[in-house]
C-alpha cells in the first residue's frame, strides 16, 4: 500500500479535462447531474453543500490568489501540483490546499457520474485480481486506507511504477500530483464534510456505500491512461 508520498494522478473524460484547465477566473465545474442523483448513498443536501460551498470556497480562494501570483491563472493545474516549488513561498501552501481541493473535487464528481458500468470492466477487474486477489479484497484495502487516514484526506486506487495496482492515502487536499510514483484511477473523499450529514461518525458505512456510486467506465478511462 502506498503511503501519503507516492502517487501521481491521471485525468479522465474530456469534460473533466476542460474543467480542470486553468481559467480566468477559476470556476466551479457544473456537477453534471442532479444533486439527488446519488441517493440513497450520498444525500442531496451533502452533495449540494459539498459541491457548491466546499468546492466553491477553494475556487474563491484561488481567484484571490491569482491577484498575488498571476501565473496561477496561466500554468496548467497538474504542472503546478506536480512541482509546487514553482509557486512563490508566500502563497505555496494556499496554492497546494486550494488548487489541490479544486482538482480533487473535480475528479471526484466525474468519477461518480451516474450511468456507466456498475462493476469493474474486464481490464480493470483483471488488474484488481492480479494485485489483490479479487474485488472485495481491493475494496477492503481501500477501506482500511480511508479509515486509517487520521483527520481529513483521501484514499483510493492507483497504478504504480510497476504498472500494478496499489492503494493510496493522502492528507487534507493533497492531490496525486504532489507525490511521485503512481497514477490514481479512483479516489474517495474521506473528509467529514463528504459524509457527516448522513453517516455522522460512521466513516466505515460511508465508504461501504460509496462503492455504489462509482462509474466504472470512468475508472477504466483512468486506468487506460495510467497504464499507457
């Protein structure tokens, strides 16, 4: 299992690639589906607050940071997140947190787009079986990573340097790009704001139910790019 220092993310569908592109000003990408579309696994109010308020806060902060560092509006997001030293020290932490939050959430919304495969596609399933034994064991490993993340952060599945799947976990709004060694194909937000209205302190239940929202066609797209 990768710790919080060994993975790099990959983009998904064209719509998400466009949304992740730098904009003047930064904007919250449309959810692409109704707030209630993920019921009963993720409740409508959580989706509304999570997308509009939490993601919106990262975007608002980014627009403020552009005034302090204009390059933020012109450099590709993934380029910045892969090499945060390009950001002036005075804004580096804020860029890491807010640009990271913007990228993570845009990726997350797309991954849960309703429709598409409800179970892993053949190529993804074969990779999962090869790395973990079967899908249930993979889910258990991701769950362990999510539950083991102290405080707020993310957990998920990535393709490592050896082209095999592995589990990862990162803190706060760190994105796959901050670290080196693997490309994320699936990620779950385990911040309390992602689940607390419905699940309260039951992060385990949230993780178990979240698998019902995954669009495995999106995962397959990420897997294809990560292994290219």
